[in-house]
C-alpha cells in the first residue's frame, strides 16, 4: 500500500508541477465534495514533509483511491490533523486522476513541487 501511495503521490506531484492551480470559481467546500463516499484509512497515514501528512481514502463502490493531504502538527507521540490541504483521486488503473490543492496553501504546493522534482530525477 505504501508503494502504491508513493506512486500515486509522484504521479500527482508531476501533474501539479506541469500545471498552474488556478483559484477556483467554486466555493472551497465544493472542491471537497469529490471525497463524498470515501472512507479514510487512518492506520496508513504517512508524514509528508515537516507540516503535512497524507492519508489514503478508498471508495470501494467506485473502485477509487484518494491520497488526502492534511496540515498537521507531529511529535514523537503522533500527529494531530489541523485541516485538509489537498487530495489526489485515482481509479484502480491510475489513469483517471483528479487533483486539488487549496490554492491558498502555498507551502504544500512548494513541497509537492520539490518532491515531484526529486522523484523524477531519481527515476
């Protein structure tokens, strides 16, 4: 699962680095409706940089998987989720990807960009 999540993040990050994330004309809450019907898998949560974690979500009915990014405060005891910061949703083949990162969350956008650049350089 961790390998799949890593591949999904790399694909998402590459797509993000190739596009500009415009501010949406939609209400910010509308962007999060894409996760309706998904179930989180908190035991699979992984740290992503200093201030973020990524948690897989699944929608078994539609055979979809999502990597949901959260701003978080982490210490030795664990992480406390502060707010949702973005997500990437993909089908089982990984061919249909929907990406959203809150455009106000510049720190995550920069982190994703750096991660995608380093991942591409290692492949």
